[in-house]
C-alpha cells in the first residue's frame, strides 16, 4: 500500500518562489491525512472499549449490531481526531516538516 503525502518543501532548482496558495493547499492536505491516520488508529481502541463496557446484552446479538457499533466507533474517532485528538496527528505533521538547518555562513 502506497500513501503519498504532499511535500511542502521546494526543489532547489526552482527559480521562482513557491506559490503561497499551493503551499497552503499542501499543508491542508497533510493535516487532513494526519487527522485521518489518527482516527484510523483510534477506531479499534474505541471499539474495544465500547465492547468492554457494553457487556453481553440482547441488543448485541441483533443482526448488524456489530456493524453499527463499528460505524459509531469510526465516527467518534474521526470527531476526536478532527478536534485535536490525542497528539498522533501533531507528531506525524512534525515529521513531515522539512528539517531545520542551523549554522551560519
């Protein structure tokens, strides 16, 4: 599986400055990808928590109940990630930034 993330760095051979609109678009793409990735990781955690606290009721034996529970877990995970999450998206975004070069000339 290949995941392509938009690069915010500018090739060294470019003679013109990067388009601010294109850079902003790439940053927005990366932020959405990081939030979606965090939601993907949170979904099984929330689903297992819901199974643990729900217990063994008659409702859980209804056909399709596990599908609805899974959909609810996915929606909750996406909502949590969209509102800042638990920090996974921020870590991913920090690693996507170009390295900061220190030193003088």
